C-alpha cells in the first residue's frame, strides 16, 4: 500500500492539488496496515489540500469491492483473493498496485475443546467464513489439501466479526479469519485456538 500511495502521489504536490478531485473516497480495512498509516499520518490530506479525503472502514474485502463497483468509492485496498472472486462475478475492477500477500494473516480458528485437530476433521463441520474473501480461498485450499470436497463441509457465510463470535459461543465448529484477529480472539476470549 505504501507503493500505491507513492505512485498515486508521484510528481509535485502543486500539480496534484490542481488536478485532484474535490472528494476522494477511500475504502480500507484495519488489517491494511500500510494504508492505515497513510490515513493516520494524513499523507493524502497533506498532498491534496484542496480535496476532501473520506476514509471508509470495511469489515472485509468483498464489502469494500462491492462499494467500489457501485461507485461509492474511488479507491480501495484489499487482499489478493477478493478481487478474483469479484471479477469472477462480473465486477469491473482496475488494479493500480499490488503488495505481496501474507499467508500467515489468515487462520482457521476452533474452540479449545473442539474435536478438530487436523484438516481432515473439517469433514461434516459447520465452518463460518466471509464469502469471496481471502479466508474463503484458504478454506477452498484446506479442503482440497485434506482430500475433501466442498460438499463435505457446511460453509456458513458471515462477516468476520460474526464468524469469530460464533466460535466462542460454539455456534459452529470453526471459522476462518484474517489479520490480528486470531491473536486477539485467543487472548481475549480464551476458548479458541488457531489451527
């Protein structure tokens, strides 16, 4: 994301300020650390003083991309899998930059007392996840790696916060989540572990 900001801000600040739109709506997720830093340090506001910058927080990439597709945003940053799902669904997206993905930022969470100890144990389980997200992509790969079919599991499509809450309340056996959520879930609620 820092590379995206640099590319977007290339050239002189004066030239950018003269060409800048009156309002720039940017979608972000708290897990997008580089863009959060750009927001917190008001980098765009400094370089585009005549532009109202509106920062809009989204719980996950699919919601951000939907807002982008319907014209509610001019720019957004999300993980690598959500744009693939969005384009497969016919969304018209323009890529302006990319940063390497971080596979360690997504986890399969289960309650401590869960019988799920290995990927094959996902068979027949209710699994909460955000549809069209990096977590969705991880689950597709995990199911395949375990030698299972998608029909062997019971996906429950929810926003990330709702998915995490259900694991701690034992509404489903596990959930997929991303970013700092695994550590915060395990430390703040106690009954979950990351697989």
